């Protein structure tokens, strides 16, 4: 971890907090309270994936872009800046918790020696993730003799979470 890495990290924090966040709040205020056409465009843009998996617009309109969404997005991006993983370096062997018995493990505990470990991060409440689960299953069926697969649940930014 070099001084340059630290400088880059602080620049990213500054940009996220003082450039991106105010811009998103202004965009949100314009969309929700000033321009109905902008609000409609955001809802339609965000709704492409929702509709693809069969959700009706009444299920997500008004929550796909709101203050709760902006807050959760920011809270999920800030830790991204602080992560240990860096391009071109080995990925950290992070802790994970098994769903069944709540046992603490490491990601590489799921890898068979000499085989690649394919990681898929997602949430069952994430429409893009759910929409692509059947494709993931096809990959598992086709390559399970050559590689190990692991699905990791991640907390996701949902506007309804506040």
C-alpha cells in the first residue's frame, strides 16, 4: 500500500462526497419535484430490467430513484473506496458466513486445489441478479467438472430500506 494509493483513495472520497452526491441530490430534486418528464424518464430507464423479470411499474415506481436510494447508493460506494482489493493484485481472501449453520469461513475454503473459483455476487432481491440466475445455472451445469462456483449474497441499496 503506497502513498500514491492513499492519495488516490482520498481523491475518490472527495469526488464521491462533494461532487457526485450533491449532483445526485439536485437531480433527484429536479426529477421528483420540478420535472415530471425527467421523473418519467428515470422511472422508465430503471424499469427496463424490472419489466424484463415481470415486475409491474406500480411495484417500483417512486422507489427506484428517491432520497433513500441515493443514501443507500452512497453508503454502499464509500466502503468500495476503502477495500483492500486492487487491480492487478491478488484478491483478498475475505470472511464469509455460511447461510445454513452461520459458520465463519474464508472465500478460498470453497475452492478445490488446482481449480478456478468462480464468484457471483448478488441478492435475491436484485432484479438483474434474479434475471440472470438461469444463465448462471447453465454455466454451473456445463463447467462444474472444471471449476468451482460460489454465490455470495451482498447487501444491496434498496430505496425502501430508507
